[in-house]
C-alpha cells in the first residue's frame, strides 16, 4: 500500500509518499515551513500544500507532536493552544480532501524504527526519543508501541525538553559536550524509571550522533534511528496502513 506520510514539527511539516511494506520513500520529501505557533487552519493548509505537491488523492497518515486520544488532539506544547480539543482527523481530512489517520509523532517514529529500522527484530523494552523543537518519546515492547510524554518530565523546575531539546542546543549555542552532558543526566533519569534494554535517538540531530553519543553513558544499548529525520514520515504512513489494513 502507498500512503502519504506527513510529520508535523514545531517549525515545519515534512511529507512524502511511502511504500508501507518496505518503508521506502517513493519521492523526495517535501518540506513546508510554518510560522511560529501556526494556527490549526494554517497547519491544515500546509498539509494540503504537501498533498497538492504530490497530486495526492489516497490515504494520508499524519504524526502530530502531542497527545492524541482517538481523533482528538489533547495537548499542544510547542504549537498553538487552539489545537487542544481539536478533531485533528476532521481538520486535516477537510483540508487535504483525503482520508486521514492521526497519531503521536514519536509513536509514529518508534513504529518505523521497530518494524523496519534500528529496533527491527528486537522485542525487548525499547525507549525512543526524538530530539527536535521539543522531545518526543515512546516505549516499545513485544511489538507494541506506546506514546509517552517524557519530554515534560520536571527537570530543574521546568519541562525536560526546555533543557535537552535539539532546539535548545541551537538557541543557547551549547557545545556538543555541554548539551551531551545534559542529555546524559536526562537519559539516565529515564533509565532509572523505565529500565529499557535499547534506546533509540531520532530527530534531525541523530545524523550527528557521533558528536554527542560519546558524552552519554547508558546501561542500555544506545543507537541512532536508522531513518534519522524521516522516521516520523515513514511511521505515520505505517500507522495509517495498520489501521486501514
């Protein structure tokens, strides 16, 4: 099945048609920049732009950076608060003119990595973190993926993502060593809570993993996502395929 996967981030949407069997992108991904804190209508228009770019009329899987209950968006930490309580399926279906499924973006990335990427064939407890504008998180165990919100774990009086997101490294102009040290403390806190056997780091910064993994000392095996920043696109499509199939 071919499905258009769209990954919504804090500063842009990225999408591409995906072969849901292999996880292969069937065209070069298309990126649409969004203004800071875009409204639901502007975000929907950006998704529609991606669909038009590929002349797409089939199913669409969308990964959203927030808690999703059924069709409803429950949280929106790094986007406009007007998303909270919004029927995301209706919003994006109306804009694209296509059947849409909606899932948490980190859970989508975890699905891609566990089925076809760095966690392929591993059924033990896995923690996946996506580092971008914020911090997405998900757990996987015996082929079940569970979206989490570990990015909002309290740390030094604020959400952890306010100290360890990739965007914070850029905003505060932190060295890889300084930022890696922050990640080390954060991830070791999660290890104490969860005891994962495998930790997968995703998001665009995962392509530079060699620059900061050296500063992270984990009990679990630590690996970069194989799909790097495309995991969300692939996973959104896989999630849609799972529901439609």
